[in-house]
């Protein structure tokens, strides 16, 4: 049947594996100059910075780090949270630059009977604040704080709106007020960059909190938050590990497969997420000097866990798995030899062998108790 609007058909999202075009991925271990990277030193001093800059310039924008001062206020400190199992700390982190400031409202539960500083999961919350209720009157699988506390982990979160409202007309009313020059640049920071920036500032706080083991902070994000968790971990090597849940296009999934959501679509629906340069790659994935396996390579040698859900083809589960697979060579520079199978494991058959873990959960696009239970297994395995 001929489509009535052929131009619309051309833009339709592909869910048919047989229609995935053939593609060649850029080699994470080949310098722009053509030279091959053979050891950790060349990777760390030359190729890693080169790739980071390619992602900054073409996708996520710059990550400014200079600010004038920071004020951290413990707004509440409740030693009797969760029936005495946890200490609830609500921390207001205010960062100043050029007479402007941005406020991050951090919610943090720490196991109260821990013998040593606790490892931490930090969630970038891109959903309703109900999901992370500090009073615990409302509970959500999206952030199952009790499960984490019972397993000996501290659990923290902040909301993306504190850094950049998730809206094309208002995203600049946050971190970008501190860095207005970014708005004028084609490789300037936008919303996803601002959320990742926030995670890095929370990490600054973790380093000061003696109840926490800042060397074991796992950054977690779901979907658009998972794009930000990957970018935060790539930028800030203080994060010990990264969880990127159903992050899909411009997250953990390969762009060149053109399966499910594509760059043209994400840039049209969410023009405020990525920098202006990214728009040049609408329907031109093959011109990108990077693909998302290289973002995962930037997390190396630290452990990474990507997930998908069986009904979430929009986020391209196979493309996510293949991005992990194609990052293996970078881990090998560190003497680590992840050996993922050639094709994704079955539904609800998590592959948790660090440094690279993956699962497809049965069900919809979401982050659930099932996912978290596996993140805990993962965090215990390294
Ligand atoms: C949309 C968007 C995705 C994103 C998702 C989410 O579906 O197209 O890229 O990951 O929202 O954040 O839930």
C-alpha cells in the first residue's frame, strides 16, 4: 500500500531489524590523526580528551566547572528516618557565579547503623518529585529507598528542574543563568548538560560528608536522566560506576542503527536537550565523528550497567547492547576483558559480570524494583 504522505513515511521510525542499514562505527581507539591507541597512557592523555571534546562539541555541549563559591546547608537531619534504620539528610547546595546562584535540593538517606562510610547510589530524578518523597509517605519503585538502605547503601537524589527545567522555553532558568555565555555558543551546554553538571556538584558534597564513601558513588539515571547519568560519568571520573536505564537515543544506544528514536526526532521533540551543532546530524547519523559506544568507553575502566525493557523498542535494546559490546576494546587497555555474548541475553536474564553489565527487563519503559535489585547485585560485584 502506498503511503498517502510519502514524506511522512520516510520519517517513520524503524522497528524492523531487517531494515537497519549497514554502518561502520568510528573506532574508539583510533585518533583523529589516524594513529592507533595501544595503551592506557595514550588513551588517557590523548584519545580520551579528544573523544570528550567531540561529544561536547557535537552533542552535549561544554561542561563549565568554574564557579565563585558554594554554600551547603543541612536543612534537616533526622536520625529516626525509616523507623530508625536511616538518617535522612536534606541538603541545600547553592552554587554562586557572577552574583547569580542555583540551588540543588539533595535528599539523602544513609544507613544509620553502618560501621563504615556507606557506598551511595545517586539518582538524577527526571520524573515527579513524588517518586523521591523524603517523608516516605509516598513510596515508588522508581527510587526504592528502603530497599537500598536494607542492602547497606546510602541513597540520594535531586530533581532535574533544580538545574534546568525540562522545557524548551524555560530550560535556561537554572544553571545557564550562571553561564549565560553558553547560550550563545553552538557547542554550549543545554538541559542534559546542566543535569549532569548538577550531579557533579552533588559529588563535590559527597566528598565532604564523612558518612559516605565518596569512592563508591554510583550515578543512576532513567531515560533522559540516563542520558545525563552517562554524560556525568564520562565527564566526572570521581563516579565509581554508572547505571544508564532505558536511556536509548543519545544515551547508551548506537545512533547509526537508526532504530526506534532517531537524532532528527529527538532534536525536534526536545530542542533544549543537546547543543545546536547536534541538529546538523538530523538524518545524517553517519557523519557524526562519534557514536554512543564511545561515550561508554569514556566510563572505562569503571563499571557500567545499561538496561532496557522488552516493550521499549523506542530505546533500541539491541543498539544499547551493541554499544556496550563495542566499548570492550577500551576496557581491554586496562587489562579488563569483558566478554559480553555476541547478542543480547534473554528477557529477565541479567548479565552481571563487571565491568560491563546489561539486562532487558520484561515490560514497559520504566525503572522498577526489579531493575534496582540488579543494580544492587552489580554494585556488590566490584
Ligand atoms: C521520550 C524521548 C526519549 C526519552 C524519554 C524519557 O520518549 O523520546 O529520548 O528517553 O522520553 O525520558 O522517558
